[in-house]
């Protein structure tokens, strides 16, 4: 009907079957945290999960996951500096 059939298309994965990496889940929990008393704990949990995954990846060549991890690290840094008022080490004094 209407030429929109998925004839010959393979590789579709139901969203319910997509596995979200542990580090990404931890980052999402930190981003969603509204209570500042819990935010530091969430950020530390996300950073630890990222560290562990980075270690697992080892010396593998650059990948989409490494790019996503780098973006997540930058997001966590923004949370620390903007929401938790930590100093931004990137700024020259």
C-alpha cells in the first residue's frame, strides 16, 4: 500500500530489544537528576561507568561508541560546572 512496504529490508530492531550500554544509562540518569543533593552521586556513577567501559575498549580503534563517550564526558563536565558550580579547569584564569 502506498509503496511504503518494507520489502527486502532487514536489520530492523525493535526499540524494546535495543540494549542501552550501562555507561549511557548512568549518564542519562545524571542528566535527568533534578535534586542537587543526588546529582553529584549520579555524576560520579556515570563517570565510573564510563571509565570502566573505556578500559574495556582498550586500544581498539576509534569507534562510534568512543565518540559517544567523549560527548557524554563533555555533558557531565557541563553539569558539574553549570549545575554544581565546580570550577571549569578549561578556563584560563
